[in-house]
């Protein structure tokens, strides 16, 4: 999600992304995304809604930048780091 926000030109920071790795008596801390500017909040919410509304991806996605096939669970190409478009399925 942080990549989609940054590609939309929205400055954001990801916090606590490794916190769920602990087990035992540690409190549960979920990852958080903080939007740096209040003026970007509505656009950020739209990016999140659009992301959640995407259809489930197919088995693999073809990167439009480098032509590499990527697993459907990827959001960016592992080869060139370009955002993947689920509509470009192979």
C-alpha cells in the first residue's frame, strides 16, 4: 500500500511493519501508515479504497515495463520495481 501512495505522489511513512514477528506475551502492534500532509488525506483514502476494490489477481502478472512475469500476490515487479497492473495478466 505504501508504494501505491508514493506513486500517487502522497508522502507517507510505514511504522511497525516488523512488529508482528514477535510471539509470546508481547502486545499486538499492527503496521500503520502515516500520511505526512493533512491535505493528502482524501486522496490517500481514495487510493486505499481503489486498492481494496481491485478484483482478485490472476495467477501471474506481466510487467508492462520489463516484460517479467510476477506472482499474482506481488504489487510491484520483482525485476524492475514498477507497479504491476492486474489487468495485464498473462
